[in-house]
C-alpha cells in the first residue's frame, strides 16, 4: 500500500495503524509520553457542533487479509472512501483492537475496529467502530474464518470479498477529536471519528479472537484541554 509519504513514514504509519503493542510498550518516541493530542481517549464531555454528515462510499473489494501476530488487518486498494464536507478520504485498511481503546463516558468496550483513511493531500483519518458483547456480528462471522493462521503478509482469499460498510452501525452520529497514531512514534494530526452507536459481537466471537491475539491497545490518554465535538 502506498501512502505517498515515503517508505519511512509508511512503515511508521503501518506499524502504528496495526496497533503493534510492542511498538508502544517500549515506546522510545518522546511524543508518546509527552504529546498533548494522543489517542485513544475517554469521551466524557462533548460540545455539540454542526459537523458535516459522513458520506460513506465504501464498496465491496477482494478480501486481502493479514495476521501480523498482533491483529488481523484487511487492506484495500480500490474500495471507495468517506466524504466529509468537501474533503474526501480513501479507505486504506481496517484492523481490530481488544479492548476497544476509545471509551464512552468511562465505558470500556470489548473490541474496536479502526478504519484508516487518507486524503489526497495526505491527511490521516481514523474511524472507530466499537463493539459490546451481545449478539453475533454477521460481518465478523464472515471475516473471522478468513484470518490466516500463519503470521505473515497479506493473503488474497480466492473468491472472497469484503465490504467495509458492513462494519458500520445504522446511526451515522459520531464524535470527532484530534488525536494521534496509537503506537510509537505516536504522530499527531490524525483526525479521529468515533461512531456513537456500538455494534455487538458474541462472546464466542470474542473468544475466537482472544485465542489468537493478545490485548493490543494502549490506555486512554489525557485530553490536555482538547474538545471532543459531537454532531447533532
Ligand atoms: Zn488501530
């Protein structure tokens, strides 16, 4: 995947995007300890704002999935994107974290999907879908059996496709804050959108994941005066 930022930046972004636990556990970037706009956060107080509607233009694409030992990642090259106001972002990949990272009024979620996007000018946008334990999630039911056993690179699954819109909740309401990559070097200036409506996954689906992956998200970070905007 080319992010158009040179190989060094690309590796940093990918490592962080994948939520490489080891990358932040032994964080050597001062930004991870001292940054003032870090992710994830606990969303408690918000300011209502006339935020633009999210216009999703995701489309089905061949399923390309990797197990990197920390998470399962689905990568896209032509699966559409997301338009917000007059800015368009291309969907690059999604992956999962346990627990959910971003919290809502102190609630920690069982899992989160991070859908990563990039604008034509290189702006990074992470969209978070949170999962509570509950009923079986059909999108995860289709995806989990396709997670490769070997810890290696991308697997193109013959005959399988994936549509990221199946990971979206029915409500398009969201929170917005300015955050960072969640792994070293914890680069800031990443826009975070957190969908307000969580999805569900079944206890069996969570167990399936936990049998393969250790917890892979850092704790909520201080707000340092940041304001979380809420649409509506
Ligand atoms: Zn992530």
